[in-house]
């Protein structure tokens, strides 16, 4: 299957985080993604960041609302529940406390999308991955290429993968939208075949032209791999 048909990471849900400010932006972004060929869109509002502490029930209800909104607007795209969890104390407490987590469905397996702090190195990533797996949840790391220290400590990626982590590429990283360092690291990780999923991490309709270029860059890079 074409990986670009599944967008695992977006801020298209309206009025809940720093993404879509209202239904008009939600519809515009979903329509733009559908035009790019996306068939399944995961709505992943921030959790444990920007003071967002959401419940699973609330996120599911809001996801269903978005699906109905898009159907009324004539946008053909499947939307699924998710959340982008910030790797911090609140998440670690929720995991160790056995709390309900806002998982998403990954081919019948629950997954948890987690973003690391971008500046300071983190500890315990392998242990957290193992704890999630023990609960039957697949840990998926959002945009590892945006983690600044990883270009100096690239070896960590292998350790995280061994511990069960899977990796999601931010497509916009491929066109420099997250800076040159993230672009280089993304290209490096792609060459090494380390990405399992792609996502737009789309926050606003004005990023859609960049995303179109990113889709082209992804296709060019993956076609290069196939033909070499
Ligand atoms: Fe995000």
C-alpha cells in the first residue's frame, strides 16, 4: 500500500490545540489532504502539552463530530481517533499508573503516538517503550528527526527500535519546514529505512502547498530506493 495514503499525525481537529482554529480550517485541511491522495487521517491533538489533558471518550466524540462535518462538506476521507502525547512527567505517571491512554488503531493493534522534547535529551525512552508493549500498546515516536540531539547520538535510534519503538516521519521535514538539521536527519533515517509511518503534522491550511512538495519529495526519495 502507498504509505502516503495514511496520515498518522495531524492537528486538524478544531479548537482543541494549536492546530485548526475552527471548522472552516478543519474542512480546508481535510480537503487539501484528500486532494493529495490521503485516504485515512488520524486526528492527533496534543495531550499533556499546552495544558491539554483530554479523555479518550472526549477525543472519540470529537473525532466522530469531525467525520460528520467532513461528510456534510463533501470531503471523502476516513478520520480516526488519536493523540500526540508529550513525553513528560504526566505521560510517565499515566503509564505507570495504568491510566486510560488515547491510543489509536494500527491495523487492529493499539498504538500510542509520543513526541520527545526537541531540545533536551530524554531518559528512560527504552523503558517506557517496554512498559507500553507490556500493556499491548505499540509505541510510535512522532518526528524523531526533529529531536535536536539525535543527529549527534544517532545510535540511540537502534536501541529504541530494539525496545519496540516505531517511527513516524513528518513529511514537512523533507522540505525544510522544520529546519535544515531535521531535513538532513529525516533524509538519513529514510535512507536507513527507519520510518514505519508518515504524517503531515498539519496545523494550518497555509502549509498545504508545502505538503504537496513534501509528497513529491517523499515519492522521489522512495522511488530512488526502489530503483537503486
Ligand atoms: Fe504534532
